[in-house]
C-alpha cells in the first residue's frame, strides 16, 4: 500500500475520533440542559470602563468646549473656584449655564481596561517565569551538590530532594504562607514564588545530576589533564554537554510548573485559576470559563514547548 495513502487514512481516523469526542461533548451538554453563553466571555479579557466625573460642590457650568473627541467643561463653584474637567465629547451630561449640585455628573471618561482573565493570565505568566528562574538556580546548585565529593553537601542535597519530592506541593504552599509567611513576615506573592521555586528545584536537581553523570568520566579526566581545575572543567566542559541532554526533561518540568502554579490560588493570589473562579461566581458560565482557562494554560505550555524545540534545533546545529 502506498505510504501516502496510509498516512491519509490514519489522519482521517484522527479527525473522526476528534469529531466523535466533540459530538459526545455536545450531546452531554444537551442532556444537562446547559445554555452556552460564549458572548459574555470577551468582556472578561478587555472591557470599556466608564468613569463618572462629578462636581465636588454646588456649581454653575461656565463653558463647554468640544475639541475633537473630548470636551472641556469649565464650572464655577459656590466658592468662586473655577474648575475645568475633560470628558468624552459623546458623554457630556451638562450644558452651558446649567446649575449643578454637589455630586452631579458632568460626564464620563471611557477607556479600555484589562479584564480579570487577562490580569490573571499575566499574573500566572510572570509568577511561573520567576519561579522557573529561581527553580533552575536552586536545582543547578543542588544538582552539583548531589555529585560533589563533599559528604555534607551530598547528604544535605539528598535530604532536600527527598523531602520536597515526598510531600505535596499544596501542603508546601500552605507551610510557606501560613508558617514561614507569619514568622518571616513575607507576602503571599513571595511565599507562592518561593514554594514553586523550591518545589521545582528538587526535580531540576535530579535532572541536572542525571545529565552530569551521563557524561563519560573521560571528559573530566581530559579537562584536568589540560590544566583545568574541577570548577573550570565543570563549567566549560561538563555542564554545556549535560545541558543539551537535559533540555527535554527540563522543558517538561517547567511546563509542569506552569500548570502547578494554579495551586497558588489557594493563598488568594489572583492568578488565572482564581480569576476564572471569580468570573464564574458572577456569571455562572461555568463550562465556558473553565474551557477558556484550560485553553490559556494550553497556549502557555505550547508556546514554551515551541521555544524549547527551537533551542534544541539551534543546539543540534552546533553539534
């Protein structure tokens, strides 16, 4: 059978399976009599906010000057104070010589603002990035300690790795926030980043250790014979080779960290997951919001996967 025909047959089977899954989801929602409200989702990414401009005291409108899309409204207060307010030309609520009382609305200023889902996405992004950087540093140091000839460093690194990998991340977040946060007086943001970084660092340490130990011992011996000391050989010879070998598992760990960052919502950090829950409580659009939240996490992880794949290709060229 032609290879192209076989490939198209399997691709068609894939499409049929995806279609069957989509149909099953649609039938399931019909059975529970759920009304989809996708039209309400965009406003939780960006929305047009209108701020009312009010007079602080009784006043009279002196002048209304319209300049393009804006209007300058000048009022004379009861204290003979002249005030000028800039509002949108389409949202002016007063006219010249009108008498105003304290708290009356002069007009509105409309501006686009980021919605809760966009704000939560940004929080998740920078929170994960910060935790990844610190986790990589912690993991690199711990991984080097794991292969060190110093017994104390090796034993302490083993205790750290086993302790962190043997306890749930959620429990660690609670300990960092409620115990260390109280004792050291740190904010929930610092507690969240610290918990994620230390958790990721334990796994990164094992990845680094495995990468270093996969390099033939002859590489270190050759570097020492050229006059390098151990740190120089590790930095210039061993670690660059180990980095290439550990890149795929490191990428998997950091992708997992992006998803694990959703747990910081339990300590009231308004990340993407918490923002999604807040939107659901006000709209009851449960399925739509959770699908959107899942899609946003998927976009983050796929983007990181593409970046890592590009780095791998570049490193492969250098080989």
